[in-house]
C-alpha cells in the first residue's frame, strides 16, 4: 500500500507541476547570448528561464542604468580620444610638411647665401686690389711731392744764391766802375 500511495502522490505532484508548466512559458537563453552585443534581456516576474550560457549575471535596474551610463561615457570618451588622435595626426602631418618646406627654403637660402658670399668675396678682393693700387699711387705721389718739395727748396736756394751772387757781382761791378771812374 505504501507503494501505491507513493506512486499516487508522485503522479499527483507531476500532474500538478505539469499543468503549471503548461501555463508558464519557459524562456530559453541560448549559448550564443554570451557573445551578444547590446542591451540584455529583461527578466520578468513569474517566468521560467532556461540558461544555456556558462555564466549569468543578474543586475537590478539601477545598477544596469549606472553600468549603461558608464559604458556610454566610455564610448563618448573613445570618440573624443579618436577625434583627438585624428587631430593630432593631422597636426603632426602638417608640421612634417612645414618642416620639409622649411628645409627646402633653408637649402635655397643657403645656396643664395653662398652665391652672395662668393660675390661679396670677389667684390672685397677687387676693393682690396683697388685700395692697394690707391696706396701705391699715394706713396708714389708722396714720393713725387717730396722730390718736388726738395727740388723747390733747392731751386729757392739756388735762386736766392743767384740773387745774392748777382747782387754781389753788381756791387763788385759798381765798385769797379766807381774806382775806375
């Protein structure tokens, strides 16, 4: 009799739970849900769920909204970081291009400076030659002036000596004439 009562009880329990199972819908969460991207399923009260995933994390609504806000801000920061990196890359590219152009300008300026330096050097050499010629000419002129000055002094002395000589000769002739007359 015990066996009949246990069998009857077992049958009654299974029929009761079987009827409840028929009225309750079982929601199956597949294994692929573990790799799903997006908002999670919302679990409803008085529903049965069959999870095929290895792990299940249950979070209340406030915690979910907090995590969602952190996630959104992280995405926004990632966008800002990406924009910042793009701007930095653009600036870096522009600076590299400017540096290249500056190097070309420096090269051109250096070649122009070299040309100006060579022309200036040639002009300085010509000026030095002209100055040397001018100094030699001045030395020659100074020498000539000294010779002319010496000749002029000699000529003055000679002229004074001749005048004195003529005066002495005139006095001598006057004396001779005065004595002879």
